[in-house]
C-alpha cells in the first residue's frame, strides 16, 4: 500500500477543478487518485519524457502527474489538470 501526498499547487488545482467540472467526472478523478494507493503505476500510465514523473489518465480529458517513490512507498501528486500541452511544462 502506497501513501498518496499532494504538492500544495496540485491540491489547489484539484479543488478548483471540483468547482468547474461535472460532479460525475470529479468523482472519477478522485477515484483515480484513490486507486494510486494500491497501484501507483496503473495500466496505461506513461512516464513524462525527460522527467521522473508519470502521467495517469483520469476522468476523460484530465491528467494526474505524479512521482512514485518506491523506497518510501509514496506517490506524490504534482499536478492535476485538463489534458493540454501546458500540463507538462514547468514541472518541478
């Protein structure tokens, strides 16, 4: 079992998305994040080019960018955003 943590910016992004997207999509997004506890690299996830981060598809057009720390059994959510080119720019 992995522990899921959020960077402060990712937490704000998630809460802001909850105000703008349909409730059903938001529930799918939250379920995708919760699923990272048991499967930190779910089927279909990809590593973001030239970074240590992984991209997870969630809620149709949304992406979760996270870093998996296997030694610590931890998943750190870096960004939660709608799928777009800027989603992957300026990652920490």
